């Protein structure tokens, strides 16, 4: 029905609770939470919130992406509206994306260029690992998502074994 569902991943990781429905749906964007530390010039000190629900070895990898949770003092319920705002910016720039929610999700995941620190005692996750248990594709990046759209660096369709495609992430 051309709807992209942006969902909170949940705040129950400390009780060993996995990401639940509707965030587990294939066509949804499940959003985890990290602490931005309120130091915008130092992204190295950002850290995953230890309560943010994540993949526990069954089903598909979720969350899809992570976003700041401490902006308004909330949990993943604060992170999901931040991602929803980014989607609104994307649709303002390119309204035709409203008919392609799978492309919006792909651009959001492609916008991620970093992973944040995991909580103490949890193995670090890196971009080289791809989609990971706690952070999915990584920290969402509004600027990068808008650059991907404005530069036309996205597409969709079926790839055949005879095609070669080059994917480029724009630089800041």
C-alpha cells in the first residue's frame, strides 16, 4: 500500500527481550537508540543505549538503523520520530519516493556511514561487518540521505548476473 512504517525497536534489551512486532516486519524500519552525548563535534563518544532491543539470533536482523535517543530524554520512542523526520525531508525533496517505500528504506540504510560504541562489555561492531546485531546498518545520517537523493545516486529494480552496477556514497 506504499506505506513505510518507522517503528521503535523497543527498550527491553536488559530483560533479554528481542525486537517485537510490528518492528520485526520486513517492510518496516526498526530504529534502535544511541546516546549522542550532546557533543556534535565529537561523534567518537556516542554510545548505544544499553536498553535498546536488538537481534538475539532468530529471525531477521533488527534494528535496521539507530538514531539519537537522548535529544528529548526518551528511548527508542524518541529515536523513531527522528528517523520519521528524516523521511519527511526526503519526501519533501523527492515526493515521488512516497510510492516506493522500499527505496526510502534502502536510502536510509545506505546513508549510514558509522557505528557507535557498544555498551561496556559488548563486542564492538564495525561498518566492515555490514548489518550487525545491535546497530543494524549504523547511525542514520540525514545529510547523507539527502545527498543520495539530490545527486540521483539510487535506483531500484532487479539485477541480473550480466549487469555491473557501481554504488557510490557521496562525501560530505
